[in-house]
C-alpha cells in the first residue's frame, strides 16, 4: 500500500505539472472550471461548483474572474433569476482547445516509448479506475 500511495502522489504531481504548463492565460483551477462548463449542458453555478468540488464562495470569485477576462458568460435562468447559467465564450472555447492541445502533446510524449498494447492497457485501466471512483461518490 505504501508504494500505491507514493505512486498516487507522484502521478498527481506530474499530471498537475502538465496541466499547469498548458495553462498560460488562466489558472489550473479556472481551466478545470472551464472544462466542466464545456462538459455540462448550460450548467448552473451550483452544478458546476459541485462538479469541480469547490465551495460556492471560492467558485464565485473564480467565475467572476473568468467573466471579467471574457472566458465565461453568465446569465440568469429564465424560470428563476436567482439561478445563474454558465457558458464559455469564443475566447473561453479557444483557451480550452489550446490547453487540451498542449496537454495532448505532453501525454503523447509520455506514451511515445510504449508499445500499442501497453498504451491500451493503461488507457483501459484508467477508464476502469475512473468508473469505479465515479460510481462510489
């Protein structure tokens, strides 16, 4: 188990480095928020905050920064003006695409010395781990 914990922390650190290097105009937290907005269909502030595991106060500050920088737009929900609906602007969409491209370059470099079956085993294993962790919430 000690080895598993060591690998968890090391891999987490390495993946965070890749994400940070890919983020030039926004922070890693803001990038994560923008990806969550992109993955959900017109999410509310509360829904998105829950998805990224952030308290609403911190989340609200991050959203305000993203709105000010032109990456995210926020509009009231027609049925209840207290609910704010989020979406990415063209600037936000472009930033997410640029971040994804930089992350993919780093991941492809990490996989470059592996055989196809090794890559497939890793990807399938990560998919299974994700499913198990996601279903336990």
